C-alpha cells in the first residue's frame, strides 16, 4: 500500500478508488480511478501537476506547509507508478 495516490501523488486520506470488480484500490484515489479505469485517462503530466498544485492550495493548512508541499510535489508526482511508466 502506498501513502500517496500513484496517479496524482496526493495523500489518499481514506478516499480510495475502486477496481472493476468494485474492490478498493490501495494504489489510486477515488478522484483518479473508479471501476478499474482512470477517470481522466488522457490527462498529461503537466495537467496533473497543475491540478495537484491547485488542490494543495485549497487544503486547510498553514501557508508554510502548503509552500513545503508545493515545492516537493512535482518530484513526488514524477515517482508515482502512473508517470514513471510513461517515461
């Protein structure tokens, strides 16, 4: 099991996606993956990065923590299963 979604690179926060057989996916979050398929299969790495950074901006946490997360986010995203395979 991963601490972050292996598609968007954000923490799961107990919001897991589902496989085709409706089992819970311990790899992807529900915002990226449902019924065994990516919700937005055609999204590019840069589009995912922009989406993730926007989500970080909306988190209810300190500005310092958001800054820290935004600094490291692109590197985390690059190492996820979804984007590592595309290189």
